[in-house]
C-alpha cells in the first residue's frame, strides 16, 4: 500500500472513500466531520440523532455520497470515549476502517489525521499510528493459498491535512509508521510460516537476508562451535531433532566510538513438541509460533539499522527444534550451560529457558548490557495475564521502567511479576545447581528466576506467551502471529541512544 500526505480539504478529495471520525456522545459533528456533514446535507447529524451513529469504538458507518462529494463514500469512524482516546485507539480504529473499506472494493482511501485536532495528539505520532493501524490491520498470511490476485485491495492511503505547516510532521510520522509496520509484518510472516519451512536453518537464512539488505553484521554459529563453547543446555534441547541448531547473531554498529552494546535475545524454538515430555495434541499445531521472540529480534534489528540511533545493538537468536526421538534429552538428565552451571532436567517441555540460558551466557561473555530477552516462555503467564498483556520480570526496576515505557508507546502492554528470593526455592535441585522446572505454582516467575542465573547487569525478561499469537482479530492485531515486541525494542533502542 502506497501512503501519501497531501495538503487540502477532505471534502474536496477525490477517492473511493474518505474517512472522518466522531467521539462517543457528540451530538453535532464539528471539524472535518462537520464539513463533510454539511456537504452531505446533514446526513451524519441525522444519523446521530436517530442513534445509528453513536461514535462508539469500533463502530464504522459507511455512507454513499450520491455525487455530493468527489469521493464515492464517507466512512465515519467511532473513536469511543474522548477521555480514553490514545494512540492505540488510532491504530485500532484505522485497522477497522481499512478492513471495512476493503470489503466494499475501495482501492484508494483518504483520511483525516485522527487525534491531531480535538484528540490532542501530536500530528507526527498520530500519523505514525494511522499508518501502523492501516498496514497491520490489512495484514494477511495467504502464501500457501491458491488464489487469483486480489484486485480489490486498498492500494493507496492519503493522509489529508488542511494546515500546510503540519504536513512535514505528518510526513515524518507516516514514514516511520510504515517502516515499523512492515517490519512487524515481516515478524508475523516468520511466525506464521509452518515449521516444515521455518526451520532453524531457514531462520538463519532470513537473518542473513536482513543483514545483507540493511547493512548489519551477521554471524551464525553451528553445533560444533556451540559445543566448543560449552553450550550444553541449548544442544541438549536440539539433540532430539534432525534439524541442526543455529545461534544467530545480528549486530548493528551505530556508535563506532563505543565498545558497549545493548543485547536483545529472542527465543527461537521453531517447533516445540515438548520433547519426551510430549505436549497434548490440543494446540500443538500452534507450537510453530514458539520462535516469536526470535522473529521480533530479527525484525527489530532491521528497523534499528534503518533509523540509525547512536548506539550499538546486538541481537541473539538461539534457533532450535524441540522433538522427541531416540536421541532426545530425557527427564532426569543433567546438562551444563555455557556459564558452567549444571541443570537437572525435570521436564523437556521447559526447553525455552535452556536455550535462553546459553544465549544469555553468550551475551554476557560478549559484554552486552543491558539485556532484554523476549520469549514465548510459559503457559503460566497466559494463565496469569491472558492474552491482553505480556509479563515482565527483572533484576533492575529502573531499566524495567524504560522497557515498559517503550512498550506503552508501541501499544504493547506489559505487567510486572515479582522476583522475590523465596521463589528460588522452587528451582533448587538435589543433584545439580538448578532444575529447569518447579512445581505447578508460579511458573512464569520460576522461569525468570532460572534465567536470572545466567545474566549479569540490568536485565528484563518479557514473557510474550499470551501476546505473540491470537485466535481472532482485535483492532490492528490479526489472528495468528502478532509480531509483538518489534516496535517496543525499536523504541527502547532509540531511548537508550539518548542517554
């Protein structure tokens, strides 16, 4: 979809559809919506009076202009309650509008910049949110479907602003939004690929392509190299699969004067059967999404390389398949991680923390700090928080605040879970330094208590088990992989570059 910013009056724009808006409870439309209403002879006001347009969030009303305007249709988008209005509202609203107009074969649409007027949002931020919502709301994964090319898809989005002085900011925001949305869509594509395609090797190939395209350094460590480094935890998970493991390292050098670098680590289990501790059949098909953290890290590095913040960032993705076989790791086995700590295997289905243990140990050895890991780590996090927000745990509350602020700006909500010392009792082993799983209580917390044993310095763990994959669409989040974490990591990198 091509995106353009134009100066002008929305009433005079020729398009398949123009988009205006209305807050809930407004009886008489004003601004651009009022101008369109007057041009239509008061139709919008009449529909408000009759209760057909209420301005409720997700309410979309499409009106045919009958030649009274250059545009064929007007879409009135409900913004919900004004006091609850936010950038995420803009993303959701634009996604809903685009899907509605896509259904009526609109190929060119023009929209006011929602929130830049009465909504009180900065025009640049509002434009960015509009573009993110439009691109991500129209996302679909149909690579493997046999179908004719769709000639009805929206091909062009015009952002229309009456005040010429605001257009440079809107242009800047729209460009940023498009880059972020397309990178998020790339992460979604990786997550939605079937596991027989998105193997660890293919994930490494994708990282190399990203590196070549955006000027990143890319290194892929093979099993023998990992064995020489003592990555027994990661290799233990990999040993049941015929797919060779890969440790993917992407490096962005934005500050050549500094040897310091931030570390982003993403879990890359390309398929998680549970290993010998086999998962139930229900839902196993979705275990192709267990590499969502790794996909987000690769996609985030692609954006960071384009935005060029003044800092160094290294992304690390341990890419492994967890399968049952005669060579698979067993419950009761003991493996040794790269930092020398031994781990008793209680469940082979608690595999994500094992590959992250070695990836985090590698990050520490490389001097990366602070560290953020992103992982679809525990079903317990879904039980605790559902699919509304990600769980976060940390050894540094100040750094956590920065991560959560970056997430809030992206519309990716997080909720902190505690790291009290008492939880460590649940992962103490009688025969090793640690065990990889506690009992049925506090599963998301004990997983983080396990990971903290492999880090030094500020670290935040983001459990995206409940937010990485959705069953049904909601606003700009489509069913399937969501690409969660991409925009948060980019925001965080830019914020850290300012300090």
